[in-house]
C-alpha cells in the first residue's frame, strides 16, 4: 500500500466569473522513503499539489489517501492531527515566528502535540545542534542568515518525527553554498528514512531527487515512477535527538493554555502602544463601573444608615387628614388616648409633640419659627447634639425656666455667623400661625383651643444644637426648644396635643403595630380623623429608590466598559489581520482550530484583565483621594470589587474576543500562509 495516493484529484479556484483549474485530474502514488521532486514552471500547479499533499488544502474533486485512509473524509481537526504527526514543512520564505528564538520556533509543533516545555526544548536543542546551530539557539529569526533560518525550519519539520518532509522551493531564497547545503541535508534525511517531496522549478535542483514528477497546466506530463528496487522502510528514531512522547488530551490542554498565555504576553509586549491604548479603554470602563458602584454604595450606606437611625421604629400621628369634609376641625389627642396606646403590643413609648408657631425677635432681627417642648430625652430621640453652650439641666426642666436652645436654622435666622447667641435674650410671642401637621408650619390658622403667647416673653439662649447625622434632616421652619414645663405654663396649657410619636420595640412588624394603633384610635375617637407616617415604610420606599439610582449609575458606567470592549474587539480584529501568516504557520505545524481560538481568546482576556486591574487601581487611588478630601462618605474599593472587576474584565475579553478568535480559527491554512 502506497504511503500517499491521489486518484483523479482536481483543484479549482473561482476568481470573479472565471474558474481556474490549478490541478486537473492528477493520479499518482508515492511510497514511504522516496525522494520525489515535483517540477514545473510558475502556474503549473506544483505549489497547489504540495498544499493538497500536506493537508493544507482540500481537493475540489477526487480522492487523497494517506496510508490507505481517505483524507477527504477528515474534518479540520483530523487534518491538523495529520500535519502535526506525519508531516514537516520547509518553506521557501522560512515562515518562522519573529517573536520566538530558534529553539522556540523549532519546538513549536510539539506544543500542539501536548509535549511539556522541558522535553520539547531538549529535542529542539538537540536537532538544532545536529544542524550546526548549537550557538544560535536563542537568536531571533532577524538575527539569523537565510541558510540558518532554513535549518531552523528543518529542525521544526523534524520536531514531531516528520515522516513526510514537504519542501517548497527550499533553495529559492538561498545563495549557492547554502542551497547546496540544504540539498545535502535533504538527502541525509531521505537516507535516514524520511519521505522527501521537493517542489521546485529548477531542473538542477530536481536532479537530486530519485524521482521527478513534472506538471504543466495542472496535469502530470512526466513521472519517472518509483525507482526500481525501492523498498518502503519505517522511519527509525534519530539517535542525535531524543524522541518526544505526545501527550493525551489533558496534557495537550495544559500545554496549550501555558503556551497561549505566554504567546499572549509576547504579543502584547510586541505592540506596547496599541496594548496601552487598549488597556486604557478597558481601564476607564472598569474604573467607571467600580468607582460608581463604590460611590453609590457609600452614599447608600451613609444615607440609608442615617435615615434609618433617625426614622427606624418610629410612627408619627397627627390630627386631621385630607379625607375630612371642608372646614372640619378634628379634636386634639387627649392624654387618655395616648395612654391607651402604650399597652399595645410592639409599642415601647409614646411621646406627645408639643409645638407652636412663634415669632422670635433679637434686636432688629425677626424670625417665624416653631417653639417645641423638650425634655431630657429630646436630644437622643431627635438625633441632635449640642453645638455650642449646653442643653437644659434638671432644674430648668422641672421649674419651667424661661430659657431656650436654638437649632441651626433658627440661629442663622436671628444671629450673624460671627455672633455667639449664648447668653443673649430673645423675645418670644405668638406668630398667628400653626404647624398644621407633623414637624413644620404651613400657614394654616390657629387651631381651636390653642392659647399661644401673645405678649412678648423674654427667653435666654443657653445653647445651640445641630443634627447628629450627616443627613441634617429638618422639617419645616427652624425650631426653638424650650423646657416642656415652660411650654405648658407659658405657651400652651392645653392637656391635649395635636401630634405624637410612637417608638416601637421591634417585637411586632411595623405594619402590624400601625394597624393596631389606627384600630385603637378609631375606637376611641369614633372616626379616622388623623393621619400617620411610618418611618420604616418610608425607609423601604427610599431603599427601592436608591437601589434604582444605583443600578442606573452602574448602567452609565457599563456604557464606558462596553466602549472599551468594542475597542478590544477592534484591536483583536486588527491583530488577526496582521498575524494571518502566523496563524497559517501554526496551522501548518498542527494547530487545530480550537487551539487558534484559544490563543486569541486568551490574548483578549489577558488584555482585558490587565486593563481591569489598572482600572481597579485607579478606582482605589480615587477613593483614597476622596476620603482624604472629605469625611462625609467613606468610599472603599473592597476585595469583592477586585474579584468582580476581574470577572467582568474576563467576561469582556471572552465576549469581545470571540469574533476575532472565530475569524482567526476559520482561516484556511493555505490562504493564511499566502498572505504577507
């Protein structure tokens, strides 16, 4: 059985509306161990025939057998396995990878055979030393002469055994001495048992072969035939170079990953400016997403935490609602009604809200404010802290002293920024307005039964307070706090209140507590003539709103990441176009389509991951600068953010690297090799 057999093989190309027959019904057989020269002028089809013989191209018609197997029935990966395990190529233009040294180029076929770096490096070195390149192992192709580069390509052809050596015009780019040396090496290889198929247009070169096949217009016009007495022989191992054992699928997978990562790194180093610009796009995208997420998380944590500390577990009730008939004046809350709520499950305490609109005057400054009764728990309950001076002492609270404490808004309304209000006397009188609801005035008329002060009463300012939260929550007008006993004795002596607050003990759900409160009040008052506001309910609504804003801002940042991903895809497409010949070389030495896809995907992922890490670094530096510039928000870039950024970067590389990788893997080996 012949080692190689062609039966009626034709190869047609379509150039526009013209069909070109490069091969036309060729039939021939080549035995193992032959030295065959395929000769012909340019356009005769000899290079096309070599491509078909080397499984770089598929015939349009006919059958092609290797050791009795019909190669026309093989898929791309099976053809790649044939090239990897049975063939070795020596090209006229050498086709060495410029970023690899001589040993790396020679060892390349063993990468796709799953051979470890140590074993393939040892064999490559032995082959190069055998070919006289022992001192040039670590030289790049541009540091080698033409003859030396061709010997590197011979070592590469022998790396996986090279049972069949296909040499395409191997002397065409060499001087006379180097060409003669090349032919001598080919004869030595043939004598060692290798099947040599030499493609040339030079009769003097073809004369070194033992069999000459001449082509013209895609047909065989002369074939000397297998030499008489030729005996096919098995290829013995070369004693000068240790043989390598090809690995299984797992070993090949491991070797491929390491090689792909190393190749990706070399490729990125070889195009530093382009790599930097691509990484910059990804870095900006990742930094945008991480920074926005960090900022929104910090803002949400601060805002929600402060809001919850102020509002959590509180329910406010005040008389009146918008469902009452026009002109209806609901009664105030009697103290007995408030006492009846204290026994409800889930209620920790009930605090009456004593507040009236008043006019405060200091010298020529007037301000319409709210006077509010205060006790020893007011600072804690309202999340306030003393800003200057002091708060009420026990004596002032029990004896009803005419002293008051101003909040920030009321202090600014009465005093200049440079003026201290402590110890100053202000006049307090009724303003003719009432709060009309929880926490602030709305200009409604004074409610029946209210007896606000009409004569100006002197009060001494003993302190100022401000919000003990970063939110600075303040409803309505400014507030002047007076002792509760003073409020009852001097401002409003009614036993009832217009509003009160309930503090829950969290033993019951807030909705259930509010439902019980409403039910009890309706039973006591005969109608639902009041309004309510639950801090927990509003807090959940606020959380939904802030979560929506956070998602919106993250989406805006993701747009920058999308732009960076498109940039990576564009760069990778350009890389595929620039490295088409490299792809062809790798396929010629046995790389499968999956190997090529993996290589370009890993390059895209490595590029994006590096950009992602830089982006996280930018975000971290920005967070440190922001924290140093202010103390309102504590912005942090956590390890989880680093992990998410790494995952997102990898996903961007995979998504936007898929199209370039698929395009690279879909290239035909013969077309890729033909491109410059």
